[in-house]
């Protein structure tokens, strides 16, 4: 079973093949490819409070924590509240995408992702808009 920190649900929507090291990128590509298969939406993900499946090869990983743990804790807390998920929850990828689309407007995105160094690239915002369009949600959700 995959494990995700709360902020990694939205990160996975926006993943573009960039990362902290070649091993991190390859691991994340593998996860994203799995979730994009025809049965990917049925993949169960357990929410965790510490490092997860995505973090495993990250050079910033320090046992079960991150070198930037204080920043990550802020991101996880904000995403956990926005998505109404908690550590030990289990959710399918399809359910996660629905939650993201229903609960994360652009305004909420800019608030909860404010501390993220990747936000300025704009790919997450565009991916969120694409998700809303894919799920045929109205512009009022954005």
C-alpha cells in the first residue's frame, strides 16, 4: 500500500518529473505512473504523519522525518485540514482526486501551498485547474 503525507496528494497532481535527486524523481515517476493506470483510481493510499512512499529516496529524509520538518509540518497541517484527512486514514486515489477538486479552490491552494518552494513554478496551479476541468466541475469551485 502506498503512504502519503497530507501535502503529497496535491503534489502528486502537479508532479512534472522534477525533484531533489534522480532517485527521488524515478521513485515519484513510478508512483505517478501507477496512479495513472486504468486501475490507478482504485489504489488505496494510507495517510501518514511522517515520511511516506514518496519520501523514501529523498536526500532530505532523516529517518522518519525531513530535514525541513517544520516547513513540512505546516504544509501537512494545512492540507490535512483542507482535505479533511488525518494520519491513518485510508483513501483511494480516485477519492483523493475528488476531495482535491471539491475542497481545493485556487484561493485555498494559494493559502495552503504558500510555504512550498515548488509553488512558484506554476505547475501545481495549472494541474489543479486541469483536474477541475477533467472532473467537469464548475468554475465556481475554483
